């Protein structure tokens, strides 16, 4: 049974920082022969793929924000599905029977 619209909106209101994209790791060999791992945020905007360097101290914050974006995306889909059913039921629409 679908949840009420207000319950979905209440869940959306609890979302913290939300960043769309994914975090990638890049390994680089330094001049002294040691290897260093860098992190980047990769995202799409206006049909183009963009990357931003993430400083070491912010990696965990960005990971949490990307996870929140995934939760938000699911909640927005749930809200859209709920609203679609509400609009269809308000005009007396009935789904065709499948044979």
C-alpha cells in the first residue's frame, strides 16, 4: 500500500546535504615512487561529464551527501508515483484489464 503524501514529504524534509554524482578514486605515483590516492566527484550537468577534486578531509562528507542524494531520488520517485495515482483516481481513470 502506498504511503501518504505527507509522510513522503516528511521523509524528504529530513534529508541532509545531498550531492548528485559518484565518487571515484584515482591512484597516482609520486616522484619519490610512493603511491597516493585522490578522490573525485563525478557528475553530469547539461549533457557533460564533470569532475571535481575532493580534498582528503571532505571525502567522508561527500560520501554521506552522495548517499543522501540516492535516498532523495528514491523518495522523489515514490512521491511522483503517489501523485500520479492521485491525479488518475481524481478523474475516474480505470486501468484497462489485461488479457
